[in-house]
């Protein structure tokens, strides 16, 4: 037997991305610079790379999560599996 269930959790993706990327360094490594230092172009570059990584992660997740909050899971009692179904 297969049963599809849609789970909806508003803001779950945003919270997860925030959780993951808030700990990423946004400095050039120069001891003088603060996190995301507005006066240092190297820090700005590092910060932009972190933003890019976050966007890539968001794009990947969006293949599976509709509207940033809904996910379809197919439960299969014969196969003993639960599979996240890519959105269409
Ligand atoms: Zn810097």
C-alpha cells in the first residue's frame, strides 16, 4: 500500500537555512576585520560567497519543498520506505 501525505511547516526552510548559515564566517580572516566588515572588499567577497552558498542550498531544497513550506512524502508499506517526492 502507498499513502501520500503532505506536511506543511511555514518558515521551516528559512529557519533551517538561517540555522546553518548564521555560523559561517563572513570575514576575510584578517584579524582587524569585523564580521561582514563594510569597509573591507575582501570581507564583502567572502560574505557574497556565503550568500551564494545559501541560495544554492535554497534552490536545491525548493526541488522538494513547495512554497518553502510544503513537502510530499510517499509512505510505502510494501517497501517499508518513506520517500520525499520532488514537486512538479
Ligand atoms: Zn576583511
